[in-house]
C-alpha cells in the first residue's frame, strides 16, 4: 500500500501527516506539482519478471504516456535480492547513488511494476516521503530537490521514462537532510506498525 508521510524539513524533523489514502496522496503531491497516479497491475507477472516482459505488459499505457510527454527512451531499472555472496555490496552501491539530496535537469518519472521504493521530495520547508508500491506512477519535476531510498534489501522493478537518450545525472545539493528523515526501512517498520490493530500495537510495545 502506498504510504505518504510529511515531515518538517528542519534540524529535528517532526511528523506532520501520514496517510495511505491514494486520493489524499495525489492531492498532497499535486500541491507541489508532483504527478502521482495508480495504474492497474498487469496480471500474471511473477516476481523477477524481465524488463521486456514488463514493458510488453504495460505497452499501451507506456505508449500513451510516451506520446503525450515526448519521451525518447523507456527502460526498466530492477533490483532483486539474489542471495549471492556480494549482494549486500551490490545493494549498498546501488542504494548510495541517489540517497543524498539532489536535483535533475529533467523530470524523473517512474512506474513501479513490482516492489517498492521511497521518493523524498523537499519542497517549501516540508519533506514528503512517498513509499511507492507496485502500480504507482510518480513524476518528480525537474529542479525539485529530492532523494530516493530503495532500502538495505532493494526489491523493485521500475519503468523509467527519459526525454534524452543519455538520461540524466544528479546535481547534489550538499545538504544532509536525507540523514535526518526516517529511511526506507524505518518507514517500512512505521507503516507495518500503523497497519496493526490497536491491541496488536499494545502487545508489541509491552
Ligand atoms: Fe533523482
């Protein structure tokens, strides 16, 4: 379930709101010019489905979005736990790339076909932390300060849309704000706790 938390962007961030309501999430994000929508999940795609199969499964929606927005390149970024001896190193290196606050010269558009990842959007002295799940499309406008966390055990497949063949690079702001807001794994624990019935939470706390 998609999960949005809103934080103050100061030295001791405070939680201002948390919600799993897709309409509320879309409204909050629309307020900062971030596009968010849900696509129906294609049936019958097992975990670890390859890029070509994912692109084929969503072809009509991908083509429509591409035609409307003028994208020239669409691909799939995917990472799934492999069990290999070097998995933690591979995962840590991938996670590190966009874990600090940065901007891009073009929009960052992702459709999560599987798994999850958190986009953190730092706008107007707030940080909107959006844990995207399979079925979520999010578009971060160019110039928006943001970062992305895939967690210590990345497990996701995301369709990426580009307006230039060479994609984009991150322009890092040098801010340490990403270290002050709960990360992917902390938000996952928080979401799981929030989803527990009240009695369950009391039992877990005792
Ligand atoms: Fe980015």
